C-alpha cells in the first residue's frame, strides 16, 4: 500500500511540482491550499507524512503544527521555509516538525528528505511494536521513563514530550554521566541518512532541558562545549 502524503501549500506552481514528483515516486498525495482547511484535512484523515508551508492564508504553518501536536497527532511533518530563515527552522522544530526544506529546493533533495522521514517513522513503529508491553520502567533521579508508552513521569506528574525529545532523553538516560556527542544523537535518533544539521539536536535538547528542570534538580542535561551533552543525576553530581 503506497504512502499517503498531505501537501499544505498555497502557491499553485509549487503545489503542482510537489504533487507531481511525489506521485511519480509512487506516493499518494492530497493538496490543500488553505491553512484552516489543511488542519481539518490532517485531523480528518490518517496520513503517513505532511509537507507544510509556513506562510499560508487563514492559518500559518506554525499554528497548524502546534494544534496537531496538542491534539496528539504524531504524523511526521516536513516544513517548507524560506532561505536563510533560521528562526523559522528553530520555531518549526520546537513545535514538533520532523525535518525542514529551505526554498528553493531541488527535486532530489525533496525526495531524499521524504524518504528518510518515512523510513525513520517506519523503523520507530517497528521498534515500538517489538518492544511490546514487557519493557521495564527506567528510573533516573525523580524521573520514571516508560519506553513502550513514550511516557515520562517527573515527581508524579506526566511530562509531555515530543517523540524525538523522548528518544533523546532515553538515549541519554541509558548513559548517565557519559558525554554523548551531537553526532551520536543525530545518528541514533534521526538516523545516519538525516540531512539536517546539528542545530536540530540543540533545539530538541534545549526544549527537553527546560521541561525537565522546571521543578526539580535531581536530573539535568549538561552541555559539554564543542562536544555534546550528558545527563547527570543526583548520584552522579560532584559533591
């Protein structure tokens, strides 16, 4: 069964280009040219991937992405951003985008990113089903991590994490006190074929750190300048 892709793009030429090239690769596509209609389409039907422009009539891409994630919709999203618009990339990743493409872009890059995101998503789902309900609870300081549920409990309260934030945390928790490089996190969480830069890792770690350190001090993610990050619990802190 072919993958289904929702394209939310209001520029007619670009929308046709996206739809045509994706269809040529065997994907089924649905194109919507209005922000509010795009959100409704994403919630009304199950898609394997959403390609989302930022500048849209009716509702911008950031609001669409935010509302999708708030409603628990975990469909992977690739955002389309303007050239040299780093703030759009950072904001999109914070809202839960899985990847980004800067305009203008080549067809080869588009198809490569689409394929990579779909491949990572399929691998994540396979790992999830393989784990089953027998996965143990992982404790770190005041944190309880449930790998099979993608859930984190801190001081008795559930902490909402995006999938990639959870995977970053899980990888760090399994290596307490050990420095993990950005390259390691990129390869393990996003995959060796991920085309984006290390800024993606930094944005996710920054967001994760804020959520963890809000009301507790027993678990912290420390930055090791020029190298990467390490997770430190109260048992690993220097006295």
